[in-house]
C-alpha cells in the first residue's frame, strides 16, 4: 500500500514566476525525443538527417501543444470554448512518459477505487485507487518507446514505424481506460464502462494497423519489382581472361 504524498505542483519560484513540475516534465519529454531522434538519424537508412531533427522536434512539440489544447477544448470543454473562445489560449501540456508522471505529481487523472490490500493500491484522500497515470507512463512511455527503439534498429518500410506507434498507443490507452476514472464532463458513454478515451483511441488503432499493412504491401511490391528488374537484366557478363 502506498500513500500519495501530496506533492507540491510548483517545483520552484523566481519572484512571481512559478515553475511547475508539469511544465518541466513535458520539456524533458521533448528533450528525450530530440536526443533519441538525433541518435536514430545517424543510421544509414534514416529518412531524417541529423540536421533536420531540430526542425522535426520543434514542429512536433508545437503540434503536440497546440493540437493537444485544441483537441481537449473541442472534446472535453466545448461549452467553455463556446462561451469564452479566449480560453483556448490558457495553459497547455503535452508528452507521454514524463507528463504522465507530471499528472501523478499534480494529483490528477486518478484511476478507479481498488482494494486497500492490493499491491498496486495508492491511498488518496483515504481511498485506495489505481495510479492510472503511472500505468500510462509505463505502457505509453517506457514500453512503447522501447518497442519502437528496438523496431527501428533495422531498416523498416516507410510508414511502418508510425503505424506501430499509433497501433500500440491506441491499444495501451484503451487498456488503461478500464481502470481510469472518466473525465467529469463526459462520464461513461455506454454499458457502464465505455469512455470517450476509448472511442478516441479506436481510430488510432485502425489507422496504425492500416499503415502497417500498407507499409508491408509497399515493401513486398518494391522487393518484387527489384527482383523482376534483376531477372530482366540477366546475369552479369563474365570478364575476359
């Protein structure tokens, strides 16, 4: 049994400026992505050159922040958005592993209640709960990154890595939703367990599987075309002497 220690969400302050752990976690997430892409860009089959990684990470971070904020407001806080459109430009957050740890530090997005005797139980305000933020940090962060890192150690067809990411991320998110408390604005959509997070993750799983299939088909067609061209050229002539 683990008692939640009520972390202070503010890491440190400089005058009136309060630097929160949540902000630090997604900055660290972007740093880890940058370092990882830099390392992977050095392999011969990489589609991204090391000099392009900076732009990729910058626009990726921008897309995560802006896209995450817009998506949240449209899906979970549309009433607030319609009543106050400027609310779109308040604080934003993005990332996977480190930001899920930030959710844990912030004491938000807790899972459902569980048995106090369970080894995974975390006591929050006197209730034993699943630490669903840490489940997501482990699955969507550590496990997913490890799988992708190992998968890309060899040359893969175009779209295959993206497809694997979408497939696993969506599947892990659906899995954790079974023990996560749904957002107050949405609640359960059906059957007492179907959540908005599940429905939003299903298209990712479908898109990921589709990309993997297309990548494999393109790879097979490319290999067949190469073999056909090799056959058409015939054997190389032997050198005289």
